[in-house]
């Protein structure tokens, strides 16, 4: 856990969030600024800065992240959804704790903009 990381604080329960899923490794919660009717984030509780910081030992955790995102999407009534990872400020990353956006509930255009 990084003491000054927003998502680490959410994972620790220090900052409230609308949780959709939680286990020992992973947390899913609604995005506070949704870009689609269904928009939530999936984060590992382990602090990893961004996708470029994933190590070989994190591979199983990242696979679980994808599975949890798909599971929670289904639990929220969406079967067509987009998964998004941002790496770095120029790519739109604003919280430097790896997180996966899951968006759905409407037709999503490409490119996203």
C-alpha cells in the first residue's frame, strides 16, 4: 500500500466508495465521473503504479482483474462492454495505481476521442 495513493486508501476502507466486488486481492467500485451508464473500476489491492509496472509475478493477478471485470459487468446487466487501461498522464491516467475501467450500457464509438 502506498500511503498517499487514493486507490490504496479506497482499498483500505479509509475513503468510501460504492463497492461492487471485493475479495482479498481485488476491488471493483463505481467510477465517480461515469462516462457510460455502467462505468466502474477494478483495482488490485496491491499497489502497482501503471500497466508498464506489471511484473511477471503479477500475471495471475492481472488475469483475475479481467475475470472480475467481466463478472461484475454481467452482474450489472451488460454483456457488451469496453475495458480500458491508461498508462501515464498523456494517456489519461490521473490516479497512479493500476486500474481497469469497465464501460457499457450504451453503444461505444471508436476511436474514443
